[in-house]
C-alpha cells in the first residue's frame, strides 16, 4: 500500500473531493485525521472508513481559526507520533459568472483571502512539525486557472496565490526533507450539482445548466471525457507517497486541459 502507517490530516474531509481523498488514503494504509467545520459530515466519512477496515479520526476544525488548527495538529502529532501528510481540500466559495467590472470587491477578494488563509494556516501547522521530524508532504488543490480565464471572478488570483505558496513552501522546507506539491483539477463531474453551481453562479442552478456545463467541459478536454473523482484521489495518494519522492515545488495538471 502506498501510504502504509502514514498519519495524514485531510482538511475539508466532509466535501466530495475531501471524502474521496480520505477514503483513498485510508485504503492505501494511512491513518487519516479528518477535519471540517461540519462535524456531522466529517464523522460520517470517518465512520464509513472505520467500518470498511480503515482507521479514521474526525474533528470539527475551522481552518480559518489559527488556534484551532494549531491545537489539532499538536494533538495529532502527540497522539499519532507524526504528521506525514497534510492536504487542504477546503472550498473557497468562489463567485463566478459575473464580469469583473460588475463584481463587488468582497465577491472578488473573498475566495483569495479564504483560500490563501486556510492553505497557509494548515500548511504552517503541519510544516513546522514535519521539518522537526525531517519528513512530510504538504498538498493542495485548485483549478489551475492562475493564468486567467474569463468570468472566473477571484478564482484566477486565488489559484495564483496558492500556486506560489506551494512553491515557496517547497523551497523553504525542502532542506528539512519536506515536500510540497499541488493538483490542478477543474470541473470533476461527480462533485457538481445544480445547487453547487448555483452557489457560484445563481444563473446555473438548474439541471439543464449542469448538463451544459458538463458537455462544455468534456469538449475542452484533450481526452475523450473529463477526469473522474477516483483519478483525482488516486493522484493525491501517489503524490503523498514515496513513489513521488522527487516531486516537489510543482503542480500536476489533472484537468486534461492546457493550463488557462
């Protein structure tokens, strides 16, 4: 198994991608420590993993709360003996579909602030402990839109900020044996619903709009179909493993598109 006896913290484990990654990490032998603001969602994922023969612990942690993140990381490190993997899969609540000239300042900057803050706070908590133990992997995920895409609101600068954070962490923590890398994933079909699209762009909150989005995404891929949730989770497990031991300071494009 790729992650046998590793201790992994999954931030945002109650979401679709977070839950899939948590289950994959556990299946690959990791002891997973699941966090999220919604305790019920996180506990449901943990229970499913434990009933399937894995090892999972759930905790309600708001990744915007520095003290809560630090206290949880300290508890995991003390009780488990190490933090070997930290992956941030927390949603940023991006607002899309509105021209920049019509977008409010809060709607533009909120996902930048939220995304950069949660990734920095969680990576800092794990990174200092990984550096002390001489090993570890910090992972992140975004849509790979740092080079701009139309009507994406603050998504592009948010992606750019997190891209840079991962590269900076890799440079600073590399001499201590710690790797940092990321996954670009955009429009994973199993994660999309009319309700989720509506939260980003109210005009898209219909089954017809969802079908149109999925068809458009498929047409943009270099492959016959959009990457699936399992493929994203499997890639994250690979990057967290020793098989990717030379991979750091970079992002893996799992969008099947040219970077935008």
